[in-house]
C-alpha cells in the first residue's frame, strides 16, 4: 500500500503556518466567549441560589452554564496550546529545509535589524 506523499516546500509550510495562526486567533476569541459565558453563569448561579422559588431554577441553570463554559474554555485552551506547538513545528521544518536555511543565513549575515523573512 503506497501513500500519495505531497512534497512540501518552504512556501507551503509557511502558508500553512500563517493559516493556522489565523485559526488560533479565532480560537482565542472563542476562548474569551467561553470565559465570559462561564462568568455570567457564576453570577446567575449566585443570584439564583441565594433566593428561592423561580430564582432557584435560574441558579441551577447558571451552574450548568458555568460548568459548560469552563469545559469549553478548557478544550479550546488545549486546542490553542496544541496549535501553537504545531505552528512552531511548521516554522522549524520550513527553516530546516536546505534552500530556506541558506536564505536565512544570508539574511542574518547582512546584519539587518529587521526580522529576516523567508520568501521564495
């Protein structure tokens, strides 16, 4: 059984890293939303559990909202952590390609203060 291997060049690796950084940015926004939902759940739970009757039902709903917000934030945080690692690995792989390494070394040898960018 042979696998169809896709050859990746530096440009493809860098493009993938750029796309994944955009996805990480969106995940950070979702993390913020999950934390906000969890905070609202805490307030609703506190308010509902200090009263009786109908407020008690809202307090229980607030507790569920808080728990779901915390779980979502944990899963999203894990995704962000793994995504950052993946981006670092992609950039490391792109840097270690022979042509890219030569370009990067030439850029560093010039002594420019600007960050050396890898391009084709």
